[in-house]
C-alpha cells in the first residue's frame, strides 16, 4: 500500500544499529514511547532500538539472541512525500521511498489516503 507523509520525520541515529539472525546482543531499557522496542548493543558496540519480536532474551535478561536480520535505518521524510508501505511493526512502518531506499518511519507521521492506497 502507499502512504503520504503528513509530518516530517528526521532520524536521530546517523549510524543505525543492525544485526543478523544468531547475533548476540546486550539488552537495555524498553522504550516507553513506542511499546515493544528495546535498546540493544551489538558485538561491535553500536547501540540502538530494535523490536522485541526479533530477539530471544537469555535467562539473565541482560543478553539476547537475534531471531531475525534487522536494521534500524530511519528515513528522513518531508510532508507530501509518497512512500510504499512494506509492513507495520510496533507503531512504525517499514517503507520504501521514491529513490528505492528502505527504512522506518513512525506510523503517526503518514496517512494512507483512499485514492492512493492499493495493495501491491
């Protein structure tokens, strides 16, 4: 489906966290603004937010194992920009912009318009 940006979004993370299935992660705080997101640190020392659904926590609760590949790339957007929505997860859309770049944007910053929302 397609959506139109209604509110600009600018990423605060120039070096987004990423990991591969099977990677070990250090687990931190759970996000209070967006439920089901947790701060993680990768083996190379990069820290960022990741979906809880992609991680299996170890019994100590301080470490986890990635259950899926993931990258936290957020897209910078401007009002009026058209995006292709791939899927929604925890109040964020995984989208592709007109230049073919994949990334995340908060659901609250876009609107699905009846005249442009069509299954792909």
